[in-house]
């Protein structure tokens, strides 16, 4: 939950990681003087940049792209009853 402090830390396993990616991660960690795990943690943390504002903007764009529905609910109910 956002805004609360977690007492536990999550763990993930990444399967089928390309060998080239793994090697680059190892080299980058070495350049930064940290473990591969610390470097992966830093990259993941920095990569999570989606904010509520961004999500709201995406939702607004989706709504704007949809065609307005001109049929009223009461008309649909009447039409269904007439079947």
C-alpha cells in the first residue's frame, strides 16, 4: 500500500535473463563498486517513475479517445423488454 512503511522486503527471481544483460549488469555494478544485487536494486528503483498524475493523464487520454455513447440506459432497457 502506498504511503505506509512495509515491514518486509520483497524478493524476486529473474529467469531467462540474457547472458549479455547479465554481463553488462555485472560490469556496471563493478564500475559503481557495488554488488550485482545492489546495482539491480538501484536500477529497478530508479526505473519506477509512474506517478498518480501520470496514470490520471493516461486515463484521461483514453477517455478522450473513446467515442461518446449517445444511447440512454432507459432506451436500452425498453428495447430489451420489447424483445
